């Protein structure tokens, strides 16, 4: 009897969760975002970013458990001059001895926030390519 009651309670919780998720309101992201305007001169942003390869300094910062091996990305302080909205800061705590903890603040580039710039830059380049194709075609025809 006890097992049957637990089963029925579990089943009712699952059904309630399914009912809730089925009746959740769907909101279009365009409704959530206001003042949406196209990004102009995306290529100028991309041209100013300097991609680098690097390795983390494990000798001085082993307590941060940083990834090993060759990394690809940007130096956050440099990228901040170009795209300050793409820089995130994290506060990390680490053990600094018996019962002692220290905080370290690190910055990094949120690569996902650069994707719209990349799409805009590709579109700008494609428009330039199409313009150059038309000019070449006109030059060929004028001979």
C-alpha cells in the first residue's frame, strides 16, 4: 500500500510538471528586445580585433585550474578597446593556505557576443565582392 501511494504521488508530480510545461507561455524574442538597430561598420570592429594563440600561466596560477594546452582567442584587455560589451569579468576564489581563501578577478572575451559582428562583417565583404564583380563585368563589356 505504501509503495502504491508513493507511486501515485510521483505520477501526479510528473503529470503536473508536464501540464505546466505544456501550458507555459511562449514569448517571441522580438517582443523581449527593444530598439533593435542594424550594426554598421562591423568589419571595422573585426579588423581591430587581434586573434592570438596562447597558453595559460600554470606556474603562477595553478590554483585557478586553467585549461591546458594551446588556446585560441583574444587578450581581453586589448579586445576591450574594440568591443567592451563582449568582455566578462569573473571572480574566483581559491585556497591560499590553511583556512585561507583569496579572490582573483579575471576578464575574458565572450566569443558568442562577437558572432553578430562576424556575420555583419561577412555581409559587408559580400556586398563589396558583388560591387567589384559588377565593375569587372562592366569593364569587360566596355572593351
